[in-house]
C-alpha cells in the first residue's frame, strides 16, 4: 500500500502540491491525470524519492522495489539485449554470487531466489519485451549508441519493464512508440501484477490499464474509481455544475452590488446595505472553468474538387539512393479518412511527405487535382518557427492579403486569444506551438490534411477537440498517429505500410490490435483465405479502375457545370453592383430595363446550373 499524507511541494512561490493525501492499494493500476505543468512528474519523483517534499510524507512498505521511467536515453557499446539484462541489479548480483559462494546454505538461498524471479527465463523475457517494443532479433544485438534518441528511450523503457518493480511509475510511456508498440505495451500493463501509477494523455491506454484515476488540479489530489472514460464523465458533470453555480453567484453579486450602490447612503436602507456587503464578503469565489475543458480547432472548409485528389500509378520514392516505398498504385478521394499503420521506419512519414510534395516520385506517375491545396503537419515544423515572432506575425506572413481582424479571427479558431496571439513564440507551450502549426497549415483552406503525429504535444482535452474538428472537416484526412483513440475516432480506412508497400487492411482497428498481439494466430486463421483475398483485392482494384473510367464523363460534366456556375455567379455579382448604383437611375431608362432583364436571366441560368450540379452529383453518388 502507498500512502501520501499531507504532502506539500512548491517551486519558488508556486505551490504544486498543497497538503495532498492519497492511498493506493497494492496491485492497483492508477492513472495520474492533470493539465500540463500541474506537478504530475514532480509527484512521481517524490514517490520514487528523487525529490524531497516541503512537508508531509510518502509511506511505502519496506522492501518495495520501485521503478520509474528515465528522462535520459541509455548509451554505451553494450548490445541492447545485454543492456536490458544488466538493468536488473538483483539478478546480476545473485548470478555473480552464485559463481563464487561456498556456504551451502547461502547457495541454497541464492538458487531459491533465482527461481522466484524466474532467472532461467531472463533472456527470453528480455527478448520478448524488446520484441513487443519493436526490436527485431537482429536489432537487439546492436549497441545502444547505434540507435536514434527515440529508439534509445525505448531501450530504457524495456529495461524498466524487465526489472518488474513492485511499484511501477510511468511518465508518458507511449512517447517515442509507434502504434504497434503502444498496443503491445497497453496489453502488457493491463496484465501487470504489480502496482502502477501512469501519467499519460493516451485515452486508450488509461481506459484499458487504469482501475482508478487520481486527478491533480488546484494543487489537490482527488481519486475517482473506474477508467478514464468514467472519470471524464463525472468530471464534466462536476465542471458543468460548478459553472452553473458560478454564473448564479455572479448574478447574485451583481444584484447585491446594485442594491448597495442604490441604498447605502439612505438612512432607512443603510443597515440592509451593510448586511448585503457582509454577505458579499462571505461568498466564496468559484473557479472560472472557461477553457478548463474546451480547446479550439476550426479547420476552414475547402472548395469541393472532383475525385481523385491524388492518383498514384506504380510510384516509387527514395531517400538518396535507398528506395523506401515502391510500386504504389493508389487513389485518394475528397471524403477519405485514412490512418497509416506500420512500425516506425516502415515508410509512413515518407508517404505523407510524398503527398505533401516534400519528396518526389523516383518512378511512376503521381498526379493530383490541378486546384488541390494541401495542409501538411509534422511536429518538427515547430523548429522552423521564428522564436522572436508572434502568432499574428507568423500568420500575416502566410496570409498577406488578409487584414489584422481576419488573421486574428483565424488564430481564434485555434484557441489563440488576443493576448496569446501577441505572445512571443519562444514563450508558447508545446501545445500552443502545435496549435499555431495547425493554424498555419490550414491558412489556405486545404482540401486534404496530411497529419504526421499531430497529438504529441496535445493534452487530453486538446486531442478531443482535434478529433471533433477533423470529423467536422469537409476534406480528406490522412493521419499517422501512435494514439489508438485518435485513429479509432477519425479513420474509416486503415492502410498498412510494410515492406515498401501500402495495402488496405481488411478490418477495423480492433482487428489490427488482435493482429499485433497474436500475429501467428491471425495468420493461421486467415492463411487459407490468402489466395482468395489476393485475387479479390486485385479484382476490386480492376473494378474500381473500370468504375472510375465509366464515371469519368460524369466528372467532366460536373467540372464544366462548376465552371459555368462560377461564370454566372461573377456575372450576377457584377450586374447587382451596377443596379445598386444610384447614378444609374438618372440616366437611360432602356439601359435600366436591359440590365434588370440580364440580371433576371443570369439568376435563372445560375439556378438551372446549380440544379444540374446537384443532379449530376447525386448520379455519381448512386453509380460510384
């Protein structure tokens, strides 16, 4: 059992934890949730003993083995598998002592303990954990120094999990993981025998792992039973109640102030006025929760374009001379919502960059709609922001024809108040920089949003707001994300990127989760259908190609109708401006009559073309 009693911790004059109390039973899996900067990481470090509280204590039974995620990436020339094995200091010590011990009783104790900690299977366990986190057998033999920073952080996580601490403290453990590793880690933690306290913005992880949520807000800890969805429902109901009470209190305050200002100097009412002033002093202020849950994302609707937006015919692309993706034949339409799945390094980001125009096709033909506008988001783009600039200045560079009011309105659609819009970018949080990137990439009302890990710096509420905004968006969305909840809520098609190819995954995300957790079983269950499926997929592609060819005349007719609609709209606007000129009506009467007739004819023609456009669109929808 872990008991936190009257714990206080401050940074300078800012109180992070103010006399907090909490009890977590042995074997319990708990999510620690709170807004960024509230002190979650600090609390984990206090529990581990890395920080000393100002007052209060953390009571943990003696002999409890505690493990915490490290912020430092492992390094060295040891192989990855050996690094993980050597992370269990007790195992190493016992193995070394077993080789030199002479006392029979002690030898018996050592072997008994080695059996308890399953030492004979240590290498197998380490390899299994590494495999779950994306390390192939050959990669496990490489040195830590040969890896990138993100992969080295995975090694650190593998080492922590291998030590099997009684109390496991995890701070954003899904950072640096791909979706496959997140699925594996979620299942590993769900069945973990020890106590877990996990800080995460991954809703799916908290829903599947946590049996309770400890909410850190206003420097206090509040425990809620159940997973994150259950906590979120209760929290929103409570916040709505507080907001209703706050509004009611504000009305009461205004009424009291009006009464006091009206009667405080009248002798007959002075006593009542003083009484109301005392009542006003007693009213405890309720927090203004505006913005506590709400985050804003508003993507402008694009102008409709005929499909396909992108068409790839036997396309290959490469970095330098190394082919990453090859022989891709795909089409992307305006209503597509596609999630790219696959391990890190499989080519997901490469495909996004190819569509964004950051990479070119080395072979084959990539064609796209002539008027296509693309919005591309990648987290590394924040490095290119001018840190000395402000959101308003950055946006004005992107939208030079807009006035300041239009620029601020667009930024407001991504949660920037007037004050934050004028804040230097170097002072913005990671989440605010991400929102600024969203605002910049959508400045031209793109027809397709290409999103490469868009949620890395977004808290839970911001992720929910982004999901809502993307579901409201009228264009296409192609997304790479390690957040299962985001994928499940946005994508209706899953494309698997593997071995240089991209194929459609047959099934939903839950099917993919099962495939990741039980690959051999999935292969056995579906193996007898493989030849049939390959044939059916090929037939489907052929049928789709024939269908597009059959619909081509209709799409051409639709484009011609759209062109006439644009021409008639411009003509109608020009005629309306002429007819609204007062000077027209002191001149030639025949001209007035002629313009009015032309305006009526144009309006009728416009209405006819719009009706035709609707009919053609409905025909395409029926036959597609």
